[in-house]
């Protein structure tokens, strides 16, 4: 997974709007220097225990990794966990990630 640099988070948050799914929210920034990179955010407010925050991060990173080829080029994403992610499987989070990306207009079907 290509990750966002710490300095890029503010640019993505400032120049985009959130798209909300059931288990996650994404912020999308289109730019010429972007390159299908993602950053993940999990708040202590939604997930009190560190083990739950880490699981949420793993699920979001895996959803991005599995679907990275279907995301249009030249975008950076920030993926944020929502409270509903607790207890969900990787497949459920991945499906929600795809639906949210489709709504945001950054999904493209792979050819071949």
C-alpha cells in the first residue's frame, strides 16, 4: 500500500469533501502529483481500545489494497473508520469501500 506522507493529510482534508459509507468515510483529492495513495484514520472516540483501532486500520488498509487497481489514477484518499466497523469482516468492509468509491466517482472497472 502506498501511504500518504504526514504533510499530505492536511491537503487532502482541506481540498475535498467526505463520502460516507456504512463502515467508513473517505476524503478524495484529485491532483496531478497524487498517485493512488491512502492514509487511514481511526479516532479514540469511536474505538476506545487500541486493539480495536488497530484492527480497524488493518481492515481499511486491506480493503484499499484489494481494490487499489480499480481506483482512478491521480487521487489521494484518507479513509476514516466509523463506529459501525466494529465486528465487521474484511469482505464487508471491502464491499463498503467499493460502494463508497463508486458514489465518490473514483471507481473504474478493470479491463481484461
